[in-house]
C-alpha cells in the first residue's frame, strides 16, 4: 500500500469486509436513551418506522387531590430497547426523542437476548416482576426449570419469598422476578 492510500482511509475492499461481518448485519438488542419522559413517544415513533422495540411498562396508581388514576410508567425511565442490526442504528438515532444508543464512542453496547427475553416472558406470563437496584453482591443462581429456564441472577429472599435479580449491565439497571425455590440452583463457576 502506498503512503497516498494510507492517507485516503480504508479502501473499498476494507469497507466491504467490515460491513459484511455478522456483528454489522445481524439484529441485536440495544438500549436507546431517550429525553426525559419521552419513552412512550419514542416507542410510538419506532412502531411507525417499523423498528422492533421493547418498552416494559409498570402500572402505577397516581393520586391527585381530587382523583386517582392508573398510569403506565416505564420500568427503566429513559430507556427503550431496540432490536436492530448495527448498520440500522441511524434509523434509531434520527428518531425524535432519542438522545443516543447506549455504548462507547465507537460502538453501541449489546444487551444480551436472554435478559430481554426473561423480562418479556415474565411480563407476558403475569409473574411478579419489578424494577430493582442493580445487585452485584450476593449468591448467583441459575433458574433450572420453569418459564424462565436459563436465566442467571442474584438470589434475594424477603418475607419468605425468593426473587432473582437480573441485571441489565448496559443500562446499569435491574429487575427482580419472583420464582419458586425449587426452580433455582447455584450458578456454575
């Protein structure tokens, strides 16, 4: 390669090699960080644009002086999960209300499928699920049976109930799901 080619940047062949890699074309889950209180609006925009997304919502009872109303609030305020190929990230970034995709300066951080699938399954089945502070210390367990088979997390026991706290490292948040004690075992290694 001549010195002139090195100043010009990567060649067309280098670019083609990078754009055909699995990481670039295979859809993965990412976390889109939104403007404050824009999660539902962003999710609606994703729906209109044909972007696969996941916005977990928690029903809450809000009280005002003259009435009470049930509202749906995001489990993780400020975040909407998107399932896109790396090459399609501009479609997400150009959506009104999206600030950025969570990650480093050079690439977005992938959210493991099992974390999203666990939360989706738990919510779909009506299991007791709730936001929880991220837990790093505690007994790591593996769910060996039941609808959440294969999930790993930190065991939490409160008031005679077992919960597994699953951390979503990309956004430094977690959720806790209630499980039967018979369905868990110590995590390997």
